[in-house]
C-alpha cells in the first residue's frame, strides 16, 4: 500500500492569483459602495463582476500551478475575498454601519467556489492548447 502525500501549497502563486482578482474586485467594490444603491439591477451586476474577479484570481493561480490548478484557484479566490473584506470591515466599523457576521463564511465559500471554477477553466484551457492533431 502506498501513501500519498498532500500537494504543497505555493503561497506566492496564491498571492499572484489574488492580485489578479483584486484588479477586478477592488474597483467593482468601490464603485458599488459609493455609487450603487442596494437592491437594484446595478448592485446585482456589480456582484457578478465581483464573482468574475474571484474566478479570474483562480484562473491566474491555476495557470501558474498546472499540477494543482483547482486547489490554488480556490485559495486565490478566498485570499482575494479576505483581503477585500478586511478593508470592508474596517470601513464599516469606522462608519458605524452594521456588520452581519453570518454572511462572511457563506461569501468566502462562494469566492472559493469561483476560484475553483477559474482553476478548472485554466486546466481546461491548458489541456485544450496542449492537444496534438494526428
């Protein structure tokens, strides 16, 4: 019986993927917070842009680590979310706004899921471009 070791996590890859996602998520979050009213179609569209940013972070990490694209994609998506939420929580505390702690784990799982999707997309893209016609 052979034992299998867990794959190593390359944190520089996770941070690179998170940086790619932050390029999309931060402007979307700022525009949404300043200019968009809650419960409008624009709020929903900026939420989709934010999810796209998490997916891009997973894609970026998945393109770098071809052996474990989905694991690094998930971690990059979650890292992007955590970085944005640190500033979001500080902003809410400074403004005296309410903080709903129950939403943070759910949204972190959603960000990780988008990151997995981005890693899966990166893996598919790499496999597709590696095919050789016979």
